[in-house]
């Protein structure tokens, strides 16, 4: 018998190819795919010595979790209005100001359409500091004073507090003590230290609403208080702030900042 010559014909439909021809065709297509992926990777622009490991023939995208975290971070960025940013330019954050100078700057930087409140934010050396102070001038804030009686007890039983200052005579203290957890954290429990424990109801007429208790936060050595209104005379504001500093004690104060309801803060050189 003569030898039979076999010729491999390319370009035929796959169903007409033999098993060996199909295998070679698959290898060819695979090589073409790998060449294309290699071309994509080279276009990324790697530096010398760097490598990319491609899984499944594709460059992995940024994880969805990372994208979410990035969005959260951007959302957290506090946006400030034009008025605040303009006011901020008037106060040098790297500088400490004398009280008189700071009060003038805060008034200039205040951008509220109403009569704002002057605030003092004080960092002290020890937590749990509790002092009383009588301001020489009214803070401009109206306070409701209540002298404890049976009606007061009835309100407290319902958890209602509709007063700013609570005065009490010694005979009412045993009835108020069960509400110590309600009144204490708010600085409303009457005691002789801040003058809210009075001998008789007649003494309530002489009680000054400008007497206040200064307490640190429960978990931090910080005191937040007010010392007047933006519309008040500079000298009166200065004297009120000086009274607060003296009551706390200059040696106890670490940092002191003042601001109005709507203004940047200024650090005080005390």
C-alpha cells in the first residue's frame, strides 16, 4: 500500500476539525488572549522592578469598602460658611490675647443677627472642680428661681424641671434628697456652698441670679460657662470674666478661650 499524506487545513469550522486540530486552535486563542492582557498591563506605566500579578486576566479594581470609607471621610469634613471664614480671619489662632483685646475681637467677629451670648471655655488641672462665683454684673440672661415647696416635689416626681435655680429651706431638704440624681448633675440641688440653702423664704428676695456654680464636665477637666451678652459694655464683660478666673484660681487654669454664640474663639492670656 502506498503512504497517505494528510494536510491540515486551517480556517475550517470547528466541527470539521479533528481532535488534534481543535487542541492546537485552543492553544492559539489562549496565546492571543495572554498577549492582549500583557499589552494592557504594559500600558499602566510601571517603574523598573515593579510587578503586577493579574488574577483571572484582569487588574483588580478598588475594593467597594475602601470607596465607602473614602465617602465617609469626605462627609465628615466640616464645611464652614463664608461669614465664619471671614470672621476667622480677624483672630490669630497662634496668639493669646489680653481680656480687653479679646472681647473687642470677639464682638467684631460675631456674625449672629441676634444678641449673642459671651461664652468661656476653660481647661483646668483637676477634674471634679466645683466653685461658686457672684458676678459683678448681670449676664443678661433671665433665670427662673423657685423656692422648694410641695408643688416642687410633685413636679420632680414626674421628672419635670421648669426652673433655673432652686432654693430651699432646711426643712425641705429631706424631701429633696431622693431627687439628688435628678438635680445634682444639673447643679440644682440646694446647698450652703452656692447660697441656695436659705434660712427662710424671705431670704429668696435677696438672692442674686448672677451667682453661679462652675463645675467641670463629668469625664473631663473642662468648664463651660457664660459671662454676658455681646451687647454689654466691654468693661462689664471684662470684670465678669475676671471674677470667674479668680473664683477658679489662676493656678488651676491650663487654657482659657472665649467666644460668642456665633464667632470663632480667642485664647486668653490670663
